[in-house]
């Protein structure tokens, strides 16, 4: 082992603490995203490439209630509080390790005891009874000649940085989840309302068909089809109501409330879609995403661990000293004759440990390589996340545009049919069927509008810049 240590003396104790430069693509998706999305709901979103991310981005939805919900969640969410306290504990443990490893230790001790010892045979008393009093200061210091302690502190520091970035990511995720939960709750409540109206219309259509069947104006197949359509709408309602309740419960828990204290739902009309969406260039994105920064800190920690494992192959030197006083009587405890002291130094050079130290170093190197690979995957995931959300937003606008065109046409048809029914030009079942078509189109429109809002929140989160309220760690 000594020769192995000597052979490593000329090598770097730790590999680079920063990963290699990541790729910097020209654009995120397979095809460049247009500067502006399609116009839907009178809004065309503008993607500002190179703009900085927006702090407190949820305020762009223009709803004070939503802002209050996010603020409440950031204050009261138990999972976020647990992550914060874990981070604070890690900071304190780092301070403790720096104090214990990098600085000398000085301890004071005192002793008072009464002892009984056997005397010398056939000479003097058979036993001796006496008191011992002692007090001393002891100083210890480990010389970090080969950087084992320094690399160990560096590793712990990097892990604290990693937890700090993970805390930032948890805050951002919580804010986005509250916004998405609020939008989903609003959307589902409106879908339930539209579906309940569809159920009423379907049953009315079924009753009208049954009357026509009794009069011989409709076939039995027509009646069965109408009854089946009504039952189908009824079947969709219970799971839809359950989804709406679950969305409200999830929102309450994210805010730190119990499910029974879920707030009243917003409406989609109360939320304004952000029109200007900043899109950071790929090189800046990696400096804003906490998950990528956490992966980079993990590489730093793994590099420091290689340094520790390498330094453990070299000598360990420590110095100790003590100064005190000891006596058999308290009155003589601090006299010159009672003084005691010691000074010592120790050197330990590993020679043979059955290959354990070299195996530990190789394991640290493998862990470092794994951390590099995980960093590269985190970079790719970040690019994919942004590419997916940008692509989704552009397609959301197209889907909402088509859904609104269909809903507008269906509503106009329903209005025209109603007017013709009042003039006696069409039958009442035709008017009912026209409203059914309109309500079905409204369901699709509600879903498309909610998808555009939630994907916008996902893109703001994907940009990675922590809001101003999250910068203090």
C-alpha cells in the first residue's frame, strides 16, 4: 500500500469538480418554435427567446385569490417545511464538521476520586486509602497534509448546496402545482355543470322519443338509442364529480389545509392567460434550473469523495498536548509540584489493509462517473421538459382555436334552431338535440382552455428561475 500511495503522489487527488460543458442546442424542439402561438380566445402568446424568467410568475394570471393561495401554500405546506428544516439541519451539521475537523479541539477536565489499593506484602499496611484530585486542559489537532479533511468538508458543502437547490425546486414545484390544481378544479367544476345539463337534455330527449314511439312516430331502435345515450351521460357524471372533488382536496392539501377546508373554486373566466412568456436560451437555462444545479453539486461532492479516498492512502499526522495539575490533597492541587503535562505527535501510514483502501478509491471514482452521467441526463431532461411544454403550448392554442370555432358554430346553430322552433319551423326534439351539440362542444372548449393554462404554468416552472420570494434560503 505504501508503494501505491507513492505512485499516486504525482497524480491529482480529485477529478474536476465541475462537469464538462453540456451541449447547447440552437433550439429546444425538433422544429424551431414560432415567436407567437396561434391566436385562440383572443390571445396569441408571445415566446420571448432570451428573456429572463419572471419572478412570482403566477401573478401574471391576474387573480388575487390565486396569488393568495400560492402564498399560503409556500407558508404552510408541511412537505416544504420539512425540506426547509432538513436544509437548515444540513447547514448546522456542516458548521459542526468544519469546527470538529479543521480547527484544534481544546477540552477541560477535572477529576476527584477516593481509592483503595493493596499495600506491599509484609511491608506497611495491607491496604492504602487515598484521595486523588486532578484538572487539565487537553489540545488535539490533526494536520491535513494531503487534503483528506479539506476534501471531506468540500464534499459535505457540495451536498448542502445540492439540498439547497432541491429546496428551491420543491418551492417552484409547489407553486406550479397549486396553480395547476386551481385551474383543474375550475375546469372540472365547469365540466360537471355542462355534463349535468347534458344529462337533463339526454333524459328529455329520451322521454320525447318514448312518446314518439308510443304514437308510432319513432322505432323501437330509436327509443333504445335515446335511452342508451341518456344512460351513457349519467355514467360519465359520477367519476367526473369525483375528479372535481379530488382536485379541490388536492388544492387544499397543497395549501396546508385539511380537505374539508378546500377553498371555493375559481372560474376559468377569472384567470387571464399570460400573453408574454419568457424562454431562456439553452445555455442560460442550465444556470436557472435547480434540478440541473443539484446534479452539478452532486458531481462536486463525488469529486471530493475521490479526494478523500485518495488522501486516505497517505500518512495521517496528529498532534496532542495536555497541561494540568494532580495531587492527593486539594490544598496542593495547583502548586508547582502538582503540575502534569504531556506533548505528543503521531504518524500513521497505511501499509496493508487487504486492498480495502484502493477498493474504496475505485468505488469513489465509479460514483463520480455515475454522477457525471446523472448530470448529463439532468441536462437532457431539462431540454426535453422545455421542448415538450413549448410544443404543447403551440398545439394547445391550435386545439383551443378549433374547439372555440366548433363551440361558436354549435351555439349559433342552437340559437337559430331555437328561433325557428319558436316560429314553428322545427320540432322541439330538434331544438333539444341542437343544445346537446352545443353543450358537448362547450365541454371540449373547457378542456382545451384549461390545458393551455396548465401548460403555461408548466413552462414557467420549466424555465427554472426561482421567484423573488424563494431566493432567500
